[in-house]
């Protein structure tokens, strides 16, 4: 292992594990927890698929249904925290982000790349989360209109690694990602 006191190497590890999640469906970072705050102030967390991770742009990408509650929450409070527990690397990654919501023509190119079988995840009647009289009282629309891309602009990354001894660091965009050690 490289020098455990090297912050730059630690950050490299974090991004490596994240980008792996985009390419490899079996990687831990494939399925981050995506946490937002509802318009009434309730914390809400759910699993998503990590669709993109760009260290150069400092962004992560998530695809969702524009009718889902998380989109309502993000319109009210455009911030999300993503969290990954990567058991192989013994690494917890927490990313604090501000989120921009993209729909319509803006995401036409992305929609072209969504396989037919996956399009069902976008658009439902009635809207996702609506109370229904039985389990199957809904229709999936597979609709480009509801396809929504969430671009998460990473503001800070916290890495916590359960090696012996444990180590934890925080890296902030507005500090140029230099990083600082924290007590784990
Ligand atoms: C393995 C897994 C992957 C999921 N991927 C996504 C996803 O990429 N985008 C998404 O909107 N929901 C995804 N979901 C469903 C969400 O966890 C959630 O149930 C749904 O988006 C509704 O959330 P909301 O009502 O808080 O908006 C996934 C669920 C699981 C279990």
C-alpha cells in the first residue's frame, strides 16, 4: 500500500472506486445511497444507480423519473448527499453535492443510450409514490418526457477507511481538493 498519510493518494482511491461503479455493475459504487431533504424538512434516502462520475468536472450523474418525490425535493432544496460503502476497499465515501435537474431536449442524447428494457423506469401513471388500491394499479409509461438527469456537482468528499488504524479525510472543492485529516 502507498503512504497512508498521503492525502492525494487517498483521494485517488476514492475516485477510482467511484468511477468503477459506473463501468462495473458489480462494483459497490454502482448503487449509492442518494439522500435529500423533503419540502417539509424530512430526510429521505434511497438507492440509485450511478450513471456517471467525472473527476475532471467534479460531477456525478443519476437518472430518475421526473415525477418522483426526489425531484420535488430537489426543486425545493437542490442538494443531495451520496454515500457508498465499498467493502472490498473497506471504504465509506460520502459526497455532498448541489444538484441540477435536466429534462427534455437537454437530455435527448442520454435518452438515446437508455436500453429499451430500462426505459420503463421513466414515467408512471399515476405518479410514483401515489396511493393505489392494489399492488399493480399503475402503468409504466417508458417516456422520454419523464426521463430526468440529475447532475450532482461535488462540493466535498469525505473518505473513511476501516484499515488498521482507521483513517478519515475531507476534501473540499473550494480548497482545491487538498484535503485534511479528521479523527475517524
Ligand atoms: C438497486 C436499486 C437501484 C435503483 N436505481 C434507481 C435509479 O437509478 N434512479 C431512481 O430514480 N430510482 C432508483 N431506484 C429506486 C429508488 O430507490 C426509489 O425507490 C425510487 O426512486 C423512488 O424514490 P423517491 O420516491 O424517494 O423519489 C433503485 C432502487 C434499487 C433497489
